[in-house]
């Protein structure tokens, strides 16, 4: 099953004391890169959230944003940071004296500052909040995975089309390479006959040199390896696991074999097919960059 690395999902869950919303976005990345944005009072759950992500995603940049809303506030759970409030009071009094401002609204201003008044920290209720967060996360992950699967189906069709095109090019090369090799050998024999003139040609030596020349032009090994790479790629496309990195490596190996083949045997029929093969491999590799 091929999964794209591009997806988005949103999940919401409501418990007895809070509501949690999780937005999860995934984009292309060579490795697994987790980017989390949590409310400050939910940071104790960050490592657990990372573990959930690692279990469900293998590759890509995964951006997660969590919104938390407390539904019930207990007055007994409200905390006042008196030292912070006093510090604000001193700073505002000093500023008011310098600017000649009235301190009448100072109290309202102080209590609105971050950290002065806080309801009970979520870390005190982790056992209550954790299942709500997990429920919202599972919903977001399921939605993102569904989108990744849909995109993956489109990628799979394109990748298989590229492999089919590469097989056709490979088969054409198998058919045309012997013809080009024979043409090169024939030109070599003609040149040898031309150079030898009236002295004639040592047939045994000529056969030996032609054999050496054909050995240098032998690309059977490259064609066999290319066939093996294509077979392996087909198997990976049918695998029920993440294969993006391995397909990327396999594309590099296919490009290497095609380049070596083109360097060994020259001629327009070969060059055209080698160029077509390289272009198709590059297309395949670009699509693989989107595969998890």
C-alpha cells in the first residue's frame, strides 16, 4: 500500500472537563520531522504525543497543533501569583508616576497579565485529559491517513506507468544493442583491412581483437541488473509497509545502470533510448519523493 506524505486531518473530542482539538498536517520530508505546538499547560503530555506520532507516521514533516478548552472552572482551583502581581504593581506605579497617570485602573490591568490568575493546571488532571487528547489525536490521524491513502493511489498509478515505460525501453535496448555491437565490429574489421593494405590480415589476431572489442561493449550485466531493479520496484509497490526511502535508493541504482550502459555502447539508437530511460527514471524518482 502506497501512502503519500501529504495529508491533513482535524480531530475534536470532548470530555467532562475539557474540549481538545488536534490539527495534523503532513508534507514531504526526507526523514520523520515532528513539529508540535501545544498550550503551555499541556506540555507534560508532549512526549506521549510524540510517541503516538512515531507509531503512526514513518516519514515526512508532521505538524501538530493542539487547542485546549476547559469546560468547567473550579474557583478553588484558581491560583494567584501574588509575587508576579506585586511586580506588575511596582512597575505600573513607577510608570504612572513618570507619566502622571491615574492608578485607578491598575488593578484591572494587573489581573489581565499572563500568569497572575490561572485556573488549575492541566498537569493536575492528566489522567482525565489524556484520553480526550488521544481521542482527538486518533480522529485527526485517521483523517490525515485517509487523505494520504487517496494521494497514494494516484502516486501508485503514476509509478507503475513509469516502470512499464522503463520495461519497454529496456526491451528495446535488448533488441538493438546486438545490432549496434555488430555494426561497431564490422567497422573495426574494415578499418583493420584498410590499414593492413597488401600485407593482409592475421585472421586469428583479428578475431582476438574483435572479441576484446565486443567484451568492452557487453552490457548484458547492466541489462540484467536493470531488470532486477524493475522487478524489485514492482514488489515494493505491492508491499504493505512504508517503502519511500528504498524506492528512492532503487531509482538511483536504475539511473546508474542506464548511465553505464550508455557509456559503454554508443550510437544514435542507443543514445535515444538511454536518454528516454533517464528521463523516465527521473520522473519516477520525483514521484517517489512524495511516498512515505
